[in-house]
């Protein structure tokens, strides 16, 4: 029985199958619950139709959906194949498409199949949280991983595509450039980046008009600026970040993001001084782990479904550890309990409302892991102290 269980959890096909089933069933459940339950998808869908009709994609459309869109106009191209379908079909396919990008990224990681399966199991809870919200964050996580993996494989053009898709949809994708110093053919990468950047800039204009496309980027900047201010409110379901923890513990919503971003970026970039470590794949993977955590922990827009990105970073960090000390295992358990399951029924509602949400505690374990990663990046020998198999 034990051998069968181990064989089951080590088999990529089984866990990947579970991911696909979850993506389908979560979308179907939302559809059955009615339009109020799948408001995110209605926002996404309306981005396509508003672009097609030349209407501002960042305004409120209360007759169609609540809240507003915060994705780039290029998103209208990605959502188009699903938006033209009836919701009962478009939603599940949208969720499956996002999931396939994430699963493909896991498949491409330079780990054994057993470790890939372990990675997928450990990310499952956060995946469910994102899938239930019909979030693009699932695909974005995959794109960020792929942007790095393709660098390792010396496939610069594919890496550039991954970076640009993420960037033109949600800006976070630009973090894929964190692997730039590991690229062998930098000229090819830069030219690919420019080429695909121009292509992605033009594509939505073909569906609308050049004026609409350019205006949409100006509107996007304004939308994100307003959203950033709106996120910095004590006690809401946004700002689950390092900044959010400090702002909420101190009870001061006026503390600027720059107070954290400037020193945060300095700490994030410090490991790049270890040029001799660049040749070691575990070092490159650790930079990827740091990147996935950083973009979530230093964003006031981070909410619960965003943590699929950060948790993927935690799992990469954990899996390349050669010696899994009690501290390393303890940090992983801390992440699983407080980050992954803090919004589940394991925690009473009073604790969720009065502590986890009130003080952005979902971010706390990931903060500890990120600082641990920075410590390892600055002090460890990645040729000897880490393993991939």
C-alpha cells in the first residue's frame, strides 16, 4: 500500500491530471453560481469586446460587471478565443489554458520527474485559490518560470516571448529579465525582445486602431496608479505584501511603497555581484525563486490568488536544497500552513478576519523565505551546496 501511494504521488501524470480537473470543475462551479460568481471572467471577456468597439477598457461597466480591468490592452488578443465562446465553454477552456502554461513550465524545470511531481503537489492549494478566481496569475507564473528555463536552455527568443507576454498583460512579466546576466547570446535576446515587443504593441491596434492602442497604454498607467493608491487601505483584501504587513501593524496606510521598494531592490540585486556563481544552475534557479517572491512581496496589488507566484518560488528554493535542515523544513511548513491554507476552513473566520487579513499575515512566511534566499545567494557555494536531482 505504501509503495502504491508513493508511486501515485511521484507520478506526474496523476498530479497534472488533478490540476486539469480542478481547473475545469472550478470554472464550471463558478458558472453554475451565476454571473456574480465569475465577475473576473466577465471583466476579462469585456476587455476583448471593448477593444473591438474602441471603448476605454479601464472604465467601470456596472451593467456588465463590477470592478474594472487592470490588464494591458494586449490581453484582448489572449482572451479573444475564449470571449467569443459562450461562458459555459469559454470559462473552463480559459482556466485549462492557464493551467497548461503552468504545467508546461513545471515540466520544463531542470528537476527529476519525482521532484516535479512534488513541486506540483506543494503548489496545489495556491493553484486552487487562483483557479477558483479564474486568474491569469497561473499562466503568469508559468511564463516567469519559462522565461528563466529557456535561458538555461539557450533558447533566447522563447525566453523573450515569455517575458513580453507577461509584461504586456500584467507588467510583472518584466521580472523575467532577472535572468538576463545568465544569457549566452544577449544580442539575440535583445533583438527578440524588441521584435516581439513591437509585435505585441501593434496586434491590439489591428483589432481596434493605432490611436486606441496608444491611448490604452496611457489609460493603463492611470488605472494602475489609481489602483496602487486604492490598495493601500488597512484591512482590505489587497496589499498582502511586506509593505502591507508593516503598514497594518503600525496602523499607517500612508507609508509610501518607495520606502520599501528602494531598499528592497537594492537587496534583491546584491547577489548579482557574485559573478563567479553565474555558471551554476542552482544559483540561477535561486535567483528565479527570489524573483518570484520579490514581485509579490513588494507589490501593494498582491492578493490571495497572486500567491501562486510566490509559492512557486518557495518550492524551487526548497527543492534545490541539498541538506534539508530543520530550519528549511520548518520554513516550508510555515509557508504551507499560514500562506497556503490561511484562507481555507482550517482557520476559523474570526482568525482570518482579525489577524490574517488585518495584518497581511499571508505574506509573513514568504518574507522569511525570501530573506533566507538572499542570505543563501550571498553566502553559499552553489557548486557544492545544492542539487537538482
